[in-house]
C-alpha cells in the first residue's frame, strides 16, 4: 500500500548514487538518462542487474577475450568479438547463402536482394541501403572531412581513407601475398596483385568484350571506343584520354624535365625517354629481329629493320605514288617535287 500511495504523491525519496536521478522504489533501479540525443532506459530488478547497467558510469569491462585480451562491458559484445578470431558466421542469407558474423550485417546484405534503399539524400536524391553509407555520401555535398592525420594534418572524409594514409608515414604493409610474399598497405591492392598470379581478368569491356585485370584499365580502354578525352590542358586546351599523358604534355609548356640520367646528368620530360637514353651508356639492345637475330636499342629501329625482310613500304608520296620504307626517305623524296 505504501508503494501505491507514493504514485499519488509522486514522491521519489530514493536517489541514484551514480547519476543523481531520483527513484520511486529502493529495490528497483529506474534511471532514464538522456545522452547524445538518445533516450536510454535502464531497469534493474535486483542488485546484480543494477551493477551491470551502471557500467556505463564506471567504465567497468569485466568480460575479456582469452585470445587478444580485449575487454568488454557486456558478455554479448565479447561473444560477437570472438567471431573475429574463430571466423564463425552464424547468420546466413536465405536467398544466396552468404553468411555473416553479425545479424545486422546480414540484414543489410538482404537489402541488396530486395533492392530496398530506405536512406535517401535530401540534396540529390541518391538512396542507400545503409544509413552510414548515406552519411558518407553527404560529405560529398558538405565537403566535411572529420578524420585528420595526427602526423601531417591531412584531413579525410572517411576513416578508412585516413588509416590508409597513415600507413604512408609508418611504412606498415599488413597485407601479404600468399604466393610470392609481396606486402601491401591496402587490402584491395593485394587482391589486384594476386591477379598477376592467377591471370584473373574480372573487368570486361561492354563493347568489344576485352577483359582486364584492373577496373581502371578497362575504363581507359573504353575511351578508345568512345573517344572521350576528359583531361584538358589549361594552357592550350589540348585534351587527353589519360591523366599521365596530360602531365607529360604540360611539361612541354613548363620545360620541366624531372627525370635525370645518373651517369651523364641529362634530363628528360618523360621517364621512357630517360630509359631509352640510358641504353646509350649501357649498350643494352632489348629489341631483337625474329628473322635474322639483329638487336636494337629502340623499338622503332627494329620495326624499320623488319621492313628490309618484309619489303613493306608504308610511306607513300602523295604526288607520284612512290613508296618508302622510312618516313625521312619519303620527306627527302618530296623535295624533288617542291624544289625545296
């Protein structure tokens, strides 16, 4: 009866020793705590239960992983963590059979089958299956970059991008190829490398059916069909299909020659020019004729030599129709018509 009377008086004579909230009953811990705009309700019907719920105040983490020593406030958190060691994936997709360590991950995966994208961007209308994917997308509009490198101060929109950047400072390469032992800072880089062993080419051109190991190689190839040249020179408006070609072109304007010969000091705008030049010092002749075995320093020299065997004359005079093996021979002949 005393408890019932207190509900009329709304008197709460007992207070929580942790957060100061007032309680109606001594043996029942009812503390409603508003934190980070989330309403969290703790209800404990006994002293032991109250002890578990007050760990949010004390920071107590009594459940420890026997493998790596990580500690957790709740046993179910520790059980989920253990699956990272055991590889256990108890939640399976009913449609495709994919398995997951966590139930929420499985539910998110199920949305791929249903096509459900309940989280929509209010700015551009793009929709996403996961709320965190929407939040990451929103940063493309806001420009927000909440993750910063502790060493150089660089900022990033995504945490994984920041962690990958940090490995440049530490030199850490935690992903190793099981075939040749090569190490990589990023997991996706390791998977791309493995394709050099397996020969796998998962990226196909929709137009001609050519296959490629890397997605970016397929994208570059597609431009040979579309004629797209997305990289434009700000000086002369010349456009290029690849960024590296634009950078090489810009050096024609700036005069920059970043590649230097270690032997004589000659500098070059392109790395391949420098490598070709190096052969004048080393005497290397990597291009060989399949017919007579003659070797050459430059590929174009071997190509011209091959015409002595095939009789090919690809350069024709537009005036009289005479044909020539080499371009400079044709230009020399043209002067007989022009009188130059």
